[in-house]
C-alpha cells in the first residue's frame, strides 16, 4: 500500500484473492488508513478469540475446571462453587458442558470424567407450540372417551420408514375394540392424509365418533372431518404417551413392516394384509379375543 500498488497487484504478489485484500484493508483500517502490521495482527487474534469458548480464553478458569472434574465434581457443582469462591465472576454449568464436548475438551479426554459420559451433548429440546387452528385439547375430551366406555373413539398417527421421505402409513385404532385402520399415503401433506381418511370413511363406513391426533402439521386439515360428525382432539405438544393405544399399535405394525424395509416394498396389498392380521390377532387386554371379535359383539349388543 505504501508503494502505491493496487489491491489487485498486491493480491497477485502475495498469492491471495483480491477480495481477501479488500476485506483485510477494510476491517483493519482506521480514520488515518491501514493499521501497522502488528496492530492488524492483534485485532485478528481478538476476532478469533471471540469465537472461542469462555474457558479456553481463561487459563486460570481452565485449570480450575479441569481440577474439579478430576475430583469427579459435576459441572453444576463446579459452576456454583466457582461463583462462590470468585465474587463477581460466574460461569454456567452449560458453558462447562459445551467446553467439555468441544474439540479442545475432546482432545483432553474430559468427557470420561463425567458421571454420565454421553457420546454427544445436546440441549433439552424445546417443545414448540402447536400451530394447528381451532384445535381442541385432549383435556377437553369427554370422560366417556377417557374411560373407554364407548366404541368409535379413535387415535391416529403416521409411521414412516427409512428413506421413505414423506411416504407413510396412516394408523388409526379404536380405544375400546382395538380395531385398527391402516391407510397407505404417498405424502404427509395434510390434504393427502385427511383426504385418505375421508375416502376410507365414505367407502367402508366405519363407526368413527372422534379421533385424537398429535400436533403434526399433517393433521392441520382436521376440520374437514367435522363434516362427517367426527370430533377431533389433540394431545399436548410433545406428549405422545397421551395416545398410548396408537403408540402400541405402531409397535405391532413394526413386526410386519420394520423401519429399514424399503419404501417401494410397502404396497397397498401389504398394508391391507398387515391390517387384516392385526385385527385378527388376540390381545391380552381384550381377554385374548381379537379386535374383530370384540367389534362384532359390540355391534350385536347395540342392535
């Protein structure tokens, strides 16, 4: 620059792209011009340290944390004790965990010093709020459904296979008779999923009074079912156990359709076969009767 050479010429001389030269001059200049090399290098080091973990930048803190980890102290205890012993300074347990699982922490083998040495460190998953419009919470579901006193109240879910992309099997189960309905879908788009359920209702006319869903966007079109007198309810976000019957059914389906089965092998005929087999399988909860037998006795008793 002092020699009056252009940025393009400088780039050619030192073997760098001209954009590197432009960026270097721009971020290491003041109102007078480009800083002296030493000052520019100092600013570069500061920028690099800015992205380093807090512990990596403080040798005393690093020594303290390592020493306590070797005593088998937990990160929470280390953080609390450090704050007590060093007024005005603090560090969180999460910061310590993050550093332990960083490249530097991995190189030092610090993970082995934890009581529970997980392979990876992950933050607690935040449960998002449901964006489904006009949803009715499972907590507003009538007691007759909760008590399983009446047939016709179903739970619903989708199951996917490895590499299936959005192809899925829509699964429904009656909370009383355990009658299952399996429907193969080419997409998880809500229109596809709800249309398939509507088609099944029109064609086979199963007795469906209500359906309880989770908060997947594939069930956002649930209001269309209201046209058929079917009420819809939704579990709390992140609470799949609130529809335990369908979770159990999905586990049974995996005996016939394992997760690693290629999606092209999952045909309509296979889905119908699995549905038939499951509906004719005795269940302990039904006194070792099959769902079909319970369904028939339920129909007969209502006549």
